[in-house]
């Protein structure tokens, strides 16, 4: 099944309130930002396309590689940030010198859903603080609406 943008946003919202749990990906039980994206993948496409290796909370700082962006590029369609819209996956860098480390799902041009360390999955404003950290955008396969 190829989802619509509205279906992706609706599914992301069903994860609201899921507690933050590093490396987890179970709606209502726990997830991290990648776990949220993985859960959406499973909801629309079935089995995850690759096994998830273990990763530490400081993986981006320790490794310095674009691991998250690389994985997204293998399974999602890269798009320009300017073209990102509802249902698209956005990646954030905490600093320009670091790899992208955080992911969220756009709800619209001003809001996104994400799992943030120390909190539950929430819908948040894409405030200037978040906008400054936007790094990359991707679309789920086959989404055209």
C-alpha cells in the first residue's frame, strides 16, 4: 500500500504520548525518533528493509558519519528541504559540524511529530530553533499527493 500524506500524518499522530525509549519502536510502549520512522514504515510497507544495528545515544558525536542520513537515503526518496511537506521525514543537525541525528515527520509547514529524548512522542511547532537545525528531507516511497 502506498500511503497518502494525510495517512502518514494520521499514523504519526497515533504515536503521540508514546514514551521515549532509546532504540525502541513500539507504539504506546516506547520509541526514539528513528523508532517512530521505523514504526511508520511498518504500518505502510510491512517488514523493515534492514536490520537495525545497536547504537548509543552519542553515536553521531562518536562516529562523525552521516549514518541516519545514509539509512534514510537507502529507503526513502531524498527531496529538497524547500519541497518538504506533510508526511515527509525531516532530519536535524544539532550543530553544523555534526551529522544529522534527529528525525521527525512534518504535519504541515509549521508543525512536526517527533520523539525527543526525555519526553514522549509529541507534535511540536517548527519554531525558529528547529528550523535552524533542519538538514535534510525525505519522502516515503511512492507518495505523490
